[in-house]
């Protein structure tokens, strides 16, 4: 994910003895000129901060009083999130001899006064909490924290906390680092904070922070190695152990035969990403993901309306908390292909500029990313794609062999596809993956390929986790989806090669158009059932057609032809779940 915002603590991080270090001020100016927003997040009262720090216009927003107060230096806008200190609490603390300083929402005292403060809060029954910051004690309204103020600041800037790096040094920075996509602790700060940080800045003071700021600003995206706290539950092993993926800037490939749970798995990932506040663009060729609109902050464009324009897409994705489903189910395959040659580069441009969307899902990816120039349609550096395909061999090799890709596979029996998948396993020399491992996967079972940390160095099999939203499966999408030229069905006419068809819709049309005597030879050789099995890998339909072919000698050829066409229409024109029985 792209780095678009930096959140910095003040005392102990970029200031020494209250003085804002000039090297950090200069580094902040450098990164802001690159378009990165910088937010100061401090426990100090703003009046005090202005006295010790001086000019604060180098920051886009200042979050003070540990998240209770916001100030926008360029405009002078001032926002108080927390309520004012209760005067009775202040008076009682002073009566008991506790020296306090009250701000707009915060009450400060020495850390040693904590037992007295706690007793006062309990006695007066006030909704206040205590937070320590080295030798100081902060008394705050409930639900006020640095992360709360930072989220409010980023919301005003129309930025996402998932594109934010947070840097801190002490006890009151735990929640700041945990909220940011990458949480960084300084090496001279709290050992407890360093223990939970994604990264630690080595050094002895603010100069090291200044150098860190310059270094990360040169990176196009947040380092994937740093992000491991946010996880997606994809299923459970047979022993009950959960299988989780960390949310990182990696591409996820989901492969397997039609009707074996690929879209279910992809939808499961989308659900959890959306509920964790990530912005997604879901490119849905057949309307399989429309039920995700039941989740908060998800909108659908297209569908019964024309596909959205570039301006509509860009407008919708300006909001970091909104995910967009682009429903292309009402347009032809050719129109989908043409549309995506424009949409995918647009998304690359948006992500480079704004960091949004965080993730891009593309179903039936082999149809759109199979050509020699396909790699130009996506951004391998920012990554973050979820690509779903039942023909992984048809993906551009440079896309499917991305070094940090996560590959998950449902049931697969086609030898070419299985061998392609096996070639993507990253294992030590001499270790091999059994040839039948993907063929043996049951419905609702998935294999995570070795090569990523979560696979634990092996093909890790698991059963899919449940979903919150319904799974919409449209079998009709296979009627209009063309296969590659080498997999086309070739009819025989007069003993010679005749028309070639690449879609089931065209196949049904020619069955009705060609003379019955030209069809009879195909029936005797079981050509139709073999094509369905080998090309579409639909075992139930192939077995059903073979039964019709076996009965062809005792029936009128035209009746047999109509039975085959009806079986295909019954299978693919109705909405069905994987494994739905065929009607004879």
C-alpha cells in the first residue's frame, strides 16, 4: 500500500526537553513537498505546545491532549473532541494537595498521584480514565486516545489510516502505533512499546527520526515485511487450527476448477478487508459479488446501468472508507475486455496518486490478463491485487510468478493447470509437491501453496471459513465466455473441418443450425461430452451428455441434439450452487 500520511509523537520522539528538533522540521518539509501529509499527535496541551515548539505550520494537523483536540494550522480551524474537565474533579484534586494543569479536555498531574486521582474519580463517579506518559499522568474522558484524534484528522484530510506510518516513544503511543498500518517505535523509548512495534528506529534521538522520515518517503509503498498485525481468517485445518493471511501489499491468486469455491473464498477475503476499513475496487464480470453491498460503505456501479465512467470511478474512490463493486454482468465479453483496458490503468493512476483503492479484485482474470501486454494493465510495485481464475495457465507468466504472491487453490484435475500450479510452489531443493494433491481437494477445501510465511513451508490444506454475506453464483456466465482458440470446438462438415466455436452459446446455436447428419458422427465419438469435460472441466454435465450420446442410436438425431442443447441451457442459464444436480 502507498505511503500517504505520517503521524508523529512530540516529546521524546521529535523533541528533546520540549524543543522541536530542526532536523525533523526540515525532513517534514521535504516529505510534505512530496504530497505526504504529516500529523503531529501529542499529549501536550496546545497552548503549552505553541510555547515550546514555535511555528507549527509544518504540520497538516496537530492533534493535542492525547487525541482530545485538533488544530489545523493553515486555516486556524480548532476542534474539541473530548468534553471539558469536570470542575469538581479539579477542585477535589487540588483540595487533596495534587498539583494539576487543566486543558480543554485533559487534566495533567504527576504519575505518583495516581492512587489519589483514581480515588477521586471513583468517589465522584466520573467517566474518566488514567493514562501514563513516563512521569506524567493524563486524566481523560473515556474513548479519547491518540488514535481517535488521528482518525478524525485523517478523515478531514480524506486520507486512510491504512496508508499511515505512526512513530512514538512512550506508554501513551501504544494505541497510536496499533491503529496505523505501520507502527514504529524509537530505539531510545519504552521497551514495552518497542516490543510490539512493527519497526524500531535505531539511534539516540530525533536526528535518527529525521533520517527515517526521509528514507521511508523514498519508498513507493509501505514495506510488506512490516505489516503483520492485521489478519484475514480464511479457514481452519482439520485439527481446528485457524489459517490466517496477514494483510500486506501482496497479490493473491485464487485458482481452481469452475464451481469449486473460488468466488466464495474471494468474497470471504473482501468481507474481512471491508470490515477492517480497507478501500476495495471489486471488478465483477458476472455479478457474483453483488451481495457484498450488504456491508457498510459498499456501493455498486454498473449492473443494470451502463458501466461507470472514469470520472464516476475516481469520484467514488476519493473516500478511503468506501469500497466499489463494478458490475459488468450486463455487457458482452468484448465490451468487458475493452472496458478493463481503460479501467485497470485508471486504478493504477489513482493508487499512485492517492493510495486508493487499497485492494483490487478481478474475477475471471485469465480472460483479461492473458495477453503479452497484460502486465502493463496492473502495477506490480504497489501490488495488492486479488486475481481469481479457473485457468491460471492463461495468466501472463509475469503476473502469476510474482515473487511475493499468495497462491490458493481449490479442486483441480486438469493436468496442465495442476502442473502450472505446482510450478508456483516455492520449496527447498529436493522437496516436491505430490501430483494428486489438488485433485484430492474436497468441495469447500482449499490448499495454500508453500512459499509464503503463512503456508508453514508446505501445501497447507484447510476448510473454508463461513461468510457473512450470501454467495451469488451465476452459472450463466459460462455461456458467453470464450475459450482460447486452441480449445475451440471444431464441427465436421462433409468430412472436413467446419465451423469453430469458442463459446457455449455459439455451440448451442450451431447444434440447431447444422444438418442432423453432420452432427451424428460427433455423437458416435462422444465429442460433445469430451469437449465439455476437457475444456470446461464440468464433470457432472459431461457425464450427463455422455448418457445422451449413448442413447443416440435409438432416438431421432434431432431429438438428441435438442436434448444436448437443453441440458447445457439447464446447467448454465439457471442460478445454481456448485454441484447442483442435473435434470435428465
